[in-house]
């Protein structure tokens, strides 16, 4: 399957965007003082674990999608 240049750039940009957004979210989750992410004793709540799992899955999917876009751009450059 051959990807066009715009599609490859879109996939690469999506992968980068996913990392930027979710890293920011995890930082904010870790510093949460509202009581959602950590209880009064400082232990993580279910909210914390669910959102951390979402972030990890998004990191993995963002990486895979970004790599597909990067490989698509590399393949276009090698084509005569």
C-alpha cells in the first residue's frame, strides 16, 4: 500500500500531536490537587488508573500511527 504525501504528513503530525497532548495530560493528572486523581491519603484513585491507562494506550497508538506516517514519507523520498 502506498501512502500519499499529505496522508503521510497527517499521520506523522497526528502521532506527534498525540504525544504532546497526552504528556501534558499526564503531567496535569500527576499534579492534580482536586482530589480526583489522589485520595486524602495520597493514594491513586480509580480515576487516576483509568486515565493513566488511556494515556499509555494513546502513547502506543500515537507512536504506531506516527511511525506509519514517517515510513510513508521515507518511501516517497526513495521513489524515483
